[in-house]
């Protein structure tokens, strides 16, 4: 029990270290050593595991050795001493396992994000059980041990059978209490994240790394508020296709860039599979914004306005430029079309556009995309 308690306390220290340096982790290349289900394992450097260390005159405490014998000597005289000693102290890197929910809570507090208020959550109803009190009868699986022992202690004190010098409490059948459950309807809110990325020749590995880290945190935050979350991945150059997660981050094409195909595919997926009255829909598009033609830009903005925005909670556009300079033509047109800098713009209130050029931008992009709590 003591070892388990020490391990728990030490793991708590690791988690506090993650929390206090969360902004540094947002853009870490190898942040997540393992990712499985609802937990991730994060390497935490610069924390030393407690251990015993010998003093300069270490000696043998017991056994066949004589007092003062060096622990490093070979009693048989067979060591040749030719090994080369290393220099410098090794890095101590530990791994702390945290849940996605814990990461989401850390992220929300660090960035000051508002809670998401799902839309359409009353459309899907499931049933769950909620504790509504304590009962005198019930199955052993629902036994309320604390309440039972409290009643047993009170009974023994009142009967004069409790001995403080021998504090033995023995509950009887009448002392036992059980959790009383009630079946209640529970609104179940579902969400889908549709990630779109430009994989044309101008989108390099650095841009994909930034997108990969940003999408992880987006997913972590949104999953914090929904019962069920699906993810869809679309890549595009002058054409668009749906792929799995691995292909999404490891594909690079040499073709041109057009946005109409990817927005059409996004629109089709929503129309076929996700009823906006039952699903909370979050499309995110990452590109360098160097669109092929002004004609394609105009058509893309129209698809976005007429077909995608009416169905979604919000639309996030992440601008990724190779050298981090300028804005890219599409971002300029997007801001102008939806009047993003005009607070009175109605349609534009669902559009979020941000620049993702370097690690330090990830936190600001997350804040910008998620600031309205939709």
C-alpha cells in the first residue's frame, strides 16, 4: 500500500510538471510517446527519480569483506581497468500517463477557454443510472460501506460495546446500507471533427507537424464535452479524397491547389452522414492558402457560405505558410468575404481564421478557434 501511495504521489508531481509547462508541450515534436484510447503517455524530462547515492568513501557493510574495502575493487584481481568512462550526467526522462480529459482540463485553464455548449443534444436520448440516496436493502454490489460502518459505530457506542482501546467495529445486517439508483433519461450529444489538409508540394513536413499537434489538442478539447466523437480526414491538392489518420499526415503531392473539391467533399459527407440537428459538426481546414485561381476561390467561399456554415457549429481555417510570411491569398479573401474583422457580421461569426506558422502559434490558434464555446 505504501509503495502504491508513493507512486501515486510521484505521478501527481509529474502531472503538475506537465500542467505548469503546458504551453511548452503544445508544439513538442515527440510529445506523445504512446497514444491509446483515452490516455496518452508524455515524456517529462529534467525530473530525477529518487534513488540512493554512495558517498565518496563507500564501504562494505557486512559479509566477507573487510572494513574500508572499496566497493569498486575486484577481489580476484581480474579487472583490467581498460574500459572508457563516460562524461557528463545522463538525462532523466520519465513518462507520465494522463487521460485525455486531464489534458483537456489543463488546456482549458491554461488558455482560458470557455466550456462548449453542444447544440441539438436533446435529439438523442439514452438512459443511465444515478445515485438518488441510500436504502436499507439492495444488492451487495451497491453496498455503501462508509454508511454501514458509521451506523455500526454509532450502535456500538450507544450499546456500550465499543472499546476505544480495541476499536473493532462489526456491522450487522441491520447496519448495512445500499446505494439507491434511479433510471434517468440522459441527453447524448455527438460530434464529428472533419479535418481537411492541403497536401500539395508547398505544404512541407514542418507544416504537417504543426497541423498534427494542433489537431490533437482540438480533438482533446472537443472530446471533453461529448459522449461520442468521430474524426474524418480529407486531403487535397487539385483533387480531394477521404483517407485514414496515418495517410492524412504522411501524404505529399506535387499538384496544384484547389479548394472547391475539398469543400464539396466535406459538404457531401455532412449531407450523407451527419444530421445537423443531432450532430455537432466541426470542420477545420489547413493550407498555405495559395489557391489555383480567383474563380476557384469565389466558388469555394460560396460553398462555404451556402452549404457548410449552416450545418456546422463553427469552421476553422488554419493558414500554414512555408516561410511564415504574408497571409496567402485565400485568407485575405476569406476575411473580406465574411467580414471577419467586423463584429456585426452575422455569417462570419461561425468562421475562425488564424495563422499557424510556428510552435508559438498553436496556443493562439486553439484560443481563436475555440473562444466562443460552440
